[in-house]
C-alpha cells in the first residue's frame, strides 16, 4: 500500500488536542460535548491537519461522570466538523479501557469508530509490546482509515533511542502510515528530540508526528528541534487550554514558524477567537483543576503524564488524602522500578499510580495489591521492558507462572456472549461495545437512560452548591467554616467520620487543606425540625458494624462495591475472592482471611464502603 501521508514539503502540520488531551490533562477530561459543539464552526475553518477529539479517557468519562453517550459525541463532532480530519487515541488491545479485550471486540470497535466518523487512529501499547498493537493496526487498515502507530517515549536504564528506532521500523513493516513519538510526560528534551527524529528519518520512510506535554517546560523547544530534524507533524493545544500538563500553545508555534520553510499557514486571528472562547469555558470546569497541572520540573524525575496527574489529584481528594500527593509522587518511581520500568501511560500509569497510592495510604508497601497489579505481574498486559522484582511478583501472584504469549491469545471471543448478557438493554452494537469496555459503568448509564434520569455530575464548587441551598440548610450544623482562635484564622472542613469507639468517635477534619484526625465525644447531633427549630438526638450507629475480629471482612480503602462473588452460607477457603471494590478506577479484590462459612453479607453491588466497616462475616468451622 503506497504511503498516502508522506509529506511533499517542509510545511508543518498541526493536530490540536483541545477536544481531547488538553482538557484530559488540565480538567480531568470533564469537558461536555455541548461546550465543544458551540465552537466547532470556527475550529473547522482553521485548517488543522487533524483535531484529536476521542479516545483516551474521554470514553470512560462520558459514561461515568458526564452521563453522555461517547458514540453520540463522535457522531455529533463528525457532523459539526465536515472539513477536518478527526483523530483518536487507541490503546491497542486495551482499546480505551484498562485491560486487554478479545480480538473480535477490538475489530468491531474500530469498525464502528470509522462508521461513526473517525479518520485517524493513534495506536499504542503501554509496554511498547507491538504484539498488542497488531490486531488494531490491521483493523484500521481494513477500514481504509489512517494508522498512526506510536512509540511511547520514556527514559529509564532499559530504554534507548536505538530501541525506539527499532520499534518504529517494526511498526513500519506492520503497516503504519505515520510514526508518532508519544511523549506522555514531557520528558523529551530539545536535543534528544533532534537526535531521535534524525535517527528515525535515516531509517524509515514514513512521516514523523511528535506528541509531548509541557509539564517540564521543554515542549516548545523540543518541537522546534524535532521540526529542524525533519518531523512533519506536532500536537499543540489552543492557548487557553495549553501548557503545563497539556500541550504547548498552538498560536505560539504558528507564530514561531511564520515566514520560515515550516510555516503552518494557520490564521492567528481565528485562533485567537477560539482561544477567547475556551478561556471562558475553562472557568466552568474550575472544580476539576488542581495545583498539579502547571509546569513542574519534578516531572523529569517522577515521569507522570499530564492526564495522570490531574486525575491522581482528584482521586486523592476523593480519598481525603490530597496532602499525601508528594509522598505518592516519590513512591511512583519506586513502583515503576519494581515493575520493570513500564512507560507511564494508560493503563500502566493507572496500575503504577494506584499501587503507589495504596502503598502510601495503607502505610505499608504492597500491603494491598490491586487486581490490575496482580495481572501485570502475571504478564496479562504484555512483556515489561525490564526485569521485574521477583520478590514483589511472588507476593502478588504466589507461585503462579507468568504468561509469555500475547495476552489476548488467552481470550475467547466476547461479543456474542456480551450481546446475550445485555439482551434488550442494548439499543445497538455501540451499546454492546460500551458494556464490553466498562460493564458496571455502562449498566448504570443504561439504567439511568431508560428511566430518563441521566444527570451529569455538578460543575459547581461545593460551597456554591451549598449557597444555593442556603434556605434549606439554615438550621443545620456547618460542615465547612472559618474558625478564629487568639486572632489566628483557620479554614476547617469536616471530611468524614469513623465508628464510635469507647464513647468517642473519630472525625476527619481538613484544617487549611491538611487532613487531621480528632477524637470527639458526641452527646447529641442536631437535626432540622419544624418552625425553624433545632432538635437534638442521640448519635446513631453506622449501618455496618465496625470490624473487630479476624473473620470480619473489610475494604482496604474507601470505594464502591462492583461485584460480590459469594452469598451467605457459602464455604470459602483462605485467600478466596469475596468481592471487588473499585477505588480510583481500579478494581481491588477483597479476600477471605481464613477458611470458613460466609455467615453474613452486609453489602450489595453499588454500595459505598469505608475501611473500618464489616462487609462480610466469615465464621470458622
């Protein structure tokens, strides 16, 4: 097949990421479709080589948080952008999820993505294991769409430019139309970019597309050197959603190249109008921004990608543990080394980041090991780039032998089975694919869709929401306030409460954004009554009893129950999986601590649980 994308001149072509990676990196992927569609007329006039609009975390977020159909988003954008190529990020055998899916699911997903409007597929594998990219590459070629095969760039004792060039040659032979150097964390320095692109251009005949993030402040310089070495395409983001953990500004690069052989030809005035629009839109999503999305040269050490750090901040906030971010960032390189230096890109970034978080939150490394971490050590994500820590591997999977084949070779076809499972709840093949990728999230979405109760998560800050409810809440005790003691003021927020022990109850307070645990002896709590009065009542006990003995089964961290494997009366053996709890988008298996019988089950699927609660009781025989 002739290369239909080979550059004919030195003009640099721009892919703008504002509708995908930019808001994924800065706003935790929360931008709603309506805010995209309102500016598409101008975006379509710019003359971008492509717009990145789909894939990555957008699929999950649409269903989970925005309560939108991601397939409908694609159809709407295709209709609204008739003159612009649409591009997506596809995680190879992971598609847009966090595990490997069967080949028939990969093929059908690609087919439906093209039918719904996708033009260009940037395909990568988190471990640079090209076995996990082959089915997706062939599926895209079969649909006559463009294959942009990506090499995940990272630095470590086991990665080298020679290795990246060798991988690019293999991807060219596999059928790629374009080679992308995908730098997820802003690690590509200017002269490293120049040398890598120069080496690639000496060995391969395909156009080179450079993707990086401005996390370390090096992105614009690296782009210029990459362009000088022969790179034909780069990723940028409109300035009002650029820089930091996103891409460098589109307008800045357009001006930098103006009047040179690399001139993009894009209209800076039109770009300015688009930037003004997104500057206003960004304010709507302020709730999802964190202090960790700006330029931070520590990125060169911890190697965290842009999308990962914004989501990590939100996840830690949900666990009332944002103050532990620095400890987590220091733990991530250690976990990465334990796992054989995987590039930090979804899903390995999630696996490494979540495991590092649990190591810190539990106070003991690998005290709790996620299902995904176990699967990684089993080889179910592919072959790690370097040697893994055998002691930790044994702790995770015992004496089980890791697989060495392509992980998807172990998977049976899934589509027919999933179709039967869904039955009438699926309106079309796209629903079945959504269910295949995110079963629990999709089911919840379908149920709400059926009942007409699809509601996205609120955009308002908690204090704004509370202000709207002020008349209703006037007689309740405050949960967030400023206290002044001896002339010193402190901002205090009640973040949660534990079980009552010996007449006292632990309360978790955020004092000037630092989490503190205090013990209070509560005699009464206030409740609203009639006629503007306040009544007192005794403190009620938790719905679930506090875990006190060995047979009391608990969750490792706060989360939501996603599956229950046993029922009351079942016989279990020590180590058996009883249920799974989702926290930070990762599944955590909860095991029985001993042989026995399931005496009591206190939870159901969908319940939110806390670490000190008894979820099940195992009684020794």
